[in-house]
């Protein structure tokens, strides 16, 4: 057992359903064998009374969505959580709320993916064009060509969480757009020989799992009705659907390139400061390029046998890194007390990775502020929640409530 782990405390909040699916109690037992104390968190009670907490693992997506809809109880829970984090900047959060909010909004996450691709300049990556449709959109006024959108395309809810988020449609012509319920996102469909690759990321580790996906369709407008489907019925391991039955393999049929996956996951970690996420990737059967079609916060990790070991190793790594950062900041402060300007050194030590990857919609708090904030606590978000997104959140939550 690493001696520095002794006495470290990991708090967690997951829904009962998530706990059962992950068999999370097995992970808690694994941590205890390494000397980590693992405790469930009750968000209705003071987190101060449940601390101290060195690490918090959570999936509070439902609570965050409800808080963004001004639900009083959820707002109180989110505010209490954020107050605790602000009072304890040394606590490692997996993952930060601003990053989760970005991944909950497909429009924002797709924009981020395209900015990352522009930065990477890797010809092996080319994600599909997309466009947001808001309430009252005019079919005839849509600038599809200007936005490089071609038929057919996939229509998805803007909110990337909840029951409704899996309801999608394949649109083959402008007439089909009349059946769309905004706010939503349309995304050019890329033929990929019915193979979806789900990348499950845990810190610097990742696992690629192949799943069934939509079959190929002719490129260009077609006189046929839209196809509405639930992605769970198409891309789950046990899925069986006519939509996934491939008549024949067309063009290229390739698996994802390991270097591409590694660089994409690294870029997302650096841009958002996240550790637990999934990337849905398809391979264009004409060009062989990788296309990111979705990014998910804290996915189910189905088909990842080493998830618990990867998560434990990541927690150990970030705790070790935190110890190093604290030692470096303390050393810099000591040098500063001797009259040496160490601000530049502190900044370089604290911000790891390629700082250019921090997207322009995110900002870092000042390194010279009174409280010391380490890397996992420094991300903030400027963007407000749009009215269209709020209305769609409400619809998503209503669907969730009716299904329970």
C-alpha cells in the first residue's frame, strides 16, 4: 500500500441505478484494500460534516439539469456542492460542473470538437458538420449548404442526457424537417458500415468497444420518409434492429487508429479538465477518417473489465500529482519570500499539458489570488444557458419523471 494514500478519503454520489449497474461497492472495497476510505455522500446534509474529502466522484447530471431549470431543491444541492468546493480548493472533483454542463449540451460539445480538430490539424479526423435548429425555424430559410450539411442527416435532441436524448431521426429531405421538434441539432450522416466505436476514457487510460450502428444510406436527398429510432435499440451490445443490418460492406472498413484516439481523448481532457467520459467515433467508409459524433459525461463503461482498476489508478495519480503541485507551490512561495519573482514558475508548474488547448470559452482563475487552486479546480464557464436549451431541459426532465 502506498503510504501517502493512508487516511485519504473519497466521497461519491451516484444514483442507485448507476451504483447497481457499475457494481460500485466492489470499487469501494478495492479502494479500501489500498488504504483509501470511501464514503457515500448525502447531498441533503452538510458536506462539511461529511468531510474532509480528498476526492469526490459524482454523476449529478440530473441534478445539474434540474438546477438549470431553477428547481429549488436541485439549486440548493448544486449551490451547497459548489460552496464546499470553493471552500476546499484542494478537493479533486471528478468531474467539474462547468465541463459537465458543456457535455450536456450537444451544440456546445460539437462546437468544442470542431475547435479541437482545427487545433490538431490531423487529416485523419473529420467530424460531421452540424447545425442547431431553434423554435420557429423556417425550413426554406435554412442555410444547409452554407453550413456544409448534406442529406441524409441525423437529428438529435440538444440535451445529451435523459430519456429523450436517445430519440433520434434520420432525415432524407427538406420535407422531413417539418417533423423535427426543436430545439435540436442536425448532423450530417456519414456512412460507416454499421460500426460504432465507443471510447471509454478514465484519465489517461481508455478502452475501445465496438457496437452495432446504423447501416449505410445513399448520399444526397431521397424521396423517402424520415426514420425515427431510439439509439439504445441500435447501439447497445444486445441490440438487434433492421437499421443495423448491413447488406454489404461498402468502401473502407477500418478500426480506429490508436494514436488518433489517444490524441483526441487527451485534447478533450485538456480542454475541459475532465477524467470520466465517453467518445462515440465512426470511421468514414469513403475516406477512412475518424468522426466524433457524440461525447458523454461519465458513461456506463459497459464492456470495460478494467474500469475499477483504471479509476483507482487515476485517483492515485491525481493525488500524487496534487502532492507534487502543492510542494512546487510551497517551494515557489518560499522563493518569493526571499524576494524572487516566482509567479511565472507557479503558472508553469500548475498548468500541465498544452495550454493552447484551453478553448476560448473557458478561463483560468488568477494564479495570484488569495486561495490556491490546483489544476482540477481552475476551470470556469462564461456561457449562459440559452432559453431554448432551458425549455428542452424541461421536456427532458418531464420525460424522465414520466418514465420512473
